[in-house]
């Protein structure tokens, strides 16, 4: 089961609405759902909440070290409470996924994401779960830094919030250790709305069969 839910982002009011803080948005919503109070704990270098769910103690964490040093917070809390890497879920922004989509996976490459890179270094492994929240790609590699530190367009933010809401529905399965079910829930999106039937013009001339 997942015992530690981590959201990645940068601290400070100037960053709270930026794409790079999508992981914080997930944890904020989860804390609200659980009525858990995130408070700063200097021992773990972040905003921390402890909750009782499914008869287990579960932790929420938003590192306040800035993205590049996220591992300092995650490593400290995981070591103290003896939480294994595979019992950790890290929610983060994902350039290679469109807004409105989210993916869940265990392990894999950090793909240049500095937050994931630092967590892997702190834990000594890449074998932790990731909730990849799609923010889309600017299309040009040189624009990536500006892109992640910008506020998304309103329609993109709405789509991102929808993917977060869908991901929250997978949390009960995560707490039960059923990561297959959790992954299926996260990866399932609403089917597109069917197009309305074409209107028939009642005045149109119809052919009449001849005898």
C-alpha cells in the first residue's frame, strides 16, 4: 500500500499557480478531502500531514526545499518512519502528457525531471510510484523552463484539475495495495461526447418512386 503521498512543486506565492506545482495541487486536494492539516515541519523540510486511513497511518508531504532538492524532504521522512520506496507515491507535472491526462507507474527514468532525480538520489533507487500529471509541452525544448514556471491557460488548468480529481478516486485502491485497480482508474478518461445527429431539412425535396 502507499504510505507516503508526496507532491512536487516550488514554495512561495509566486509559484503556486504555475504548471510545475501540479504535484502540490494534488496533495492540497487530497488533504482537503481527508480534512488533514498540512503544517511545516523543519525535521522533514516541508509541509506535512499525518492521517489515519484504512486503519493505517498515511503521510502527506509537500517539500519546501524547491524542486531541485525534493529528495532532502522525502528521504528524511521515509527514513525516519521506515517507509519503503515502493510505498511512496510522488505526484508531479509531466511535459509528455497532455492536460487532462494522468499516468501512474512504478520506477522508470526520471526523464530529466530534477525533482524526481533528487528523490531517486536520496532513496538510492528509482523504484517508487509516480503520478504523472499532464501539463503538455511547449513544443520547443528551449521553452520548457519558462513553460513549467508559467500559469496554464484557464482551459488547461480545468483539464489538469479534472485529471487530479480522477486520480483522487484511485487513492482508496492505493491504500489497499491494489495498484492495478488504481492505475486503471487513473488511466480511464471520459469518452468523447457523441456528435448530435444531423438535422433533416423538412422542406428538402424527396424523390418519389415511379410506377
